């Protein structure tokens, strides 16, 4: 299946927290969007890997994804190295996305920066025909996405552009809340974590309002670019 947009995220829930409004907006326009989670988030304080996969499936249905899979890399321990790059190249060539959305290049959680770097390098390397890969005995063709953009996560990074997600705010919230094990629940007996703090989800809303404010919208999601983006028509700019 060819995808228009592929999100490559270090953990299940990264995509929902960082760019699910953008995903929902593009799905609504008829684009095929998929997510590849690099790990199962098994080192997370709350929940289990099995539960996270169930929650990811629920979030996928809410967002209307065309595809979602988990690479099964080791949470915290995966690296941007040859072995991981080659496995991710197989997935990029499988889905042939035009656009890739990836983790922030630097953030509170080291996996986000590693995931960002791994996605960037794998996307470039995927276009090198002398790097040979095969799946189920079939050789894959080289494929390089046209653009790689990075969503902004916990740490504030000045965006290069902002997507208006006002119409899809409720969908974003619903996709986040699909991960019930991870966020604030006064009845939960799980240990507290950084994201289970009752102030975390209000922070996500505040960040989205801040990004939206930059473009005179109610809610927005910010992204950074790897290379300058251009337009053919000044009226394309909002």
C-alpha cells in the first residue's frame, strides 16, 4: 500500500500527542496516512506493551489510519545505527510515502531525538539504489520521500510552519485519550509518571493554542523542516 504521509514515531502515543490533528486533517481530505511506531513503549512507567498496542489500535481507528505497524525496536536502547536503519528502510520502501513526519530533533526524552535522527537518515538512505533490501524474498525498489518534517513535542522549538487543526481538535483529544493507561486517572493505582500528571493534558492544549495563535487559529500543530520549503504562488500562504 502506498501512503501519502507516513509518521515515524519512537513510541505509541508520540504521533497522537505531536501531530494527530494534522493526521486527521489530511485523512479528511482523502489522503492515506499511516504510522510506524519504533518501539512498544515497554520501558514506560505505566501500563504494559500489550496494552499499549491495544491502545494504539484504538487510536488508529479514531484517526482513520490506512496502516499502522510496530517495529519492535527496544525502547530506550534502540540506536540510529546500520541495523535499525536497514529495518526502517524496508518499511519506507514498502509504503513509499511522499511525506514523512518524525519526532522532534531534540526533546526531553532521548528516544525522540534518536527517533528523529533515525527517520532522517533512513529516509535518505532509502533512496540509494545500491542499498539492497528485500521483503518476503522480493527485492525492493529505492524510494526517497519528498519531504521530512518534525513535529514539536515536550520542549518548545520555534516552528517553521504551523498547521491549523481547529476543526480536528476533538479528534486529536480522542486519539490521545485512547491511551487510558498513560494519562491522569484519579482511580489508577499505577505509579505516577511525567505524562500522568493532571497538568500534562492541559499543557498539550496550551501548546496547541500557542501554535494556533501564531497563525490566528484556535489550535495548531507546529513543525520544523530539514530544508527550505517553497511555494509556487504567494496565495498558497495562509
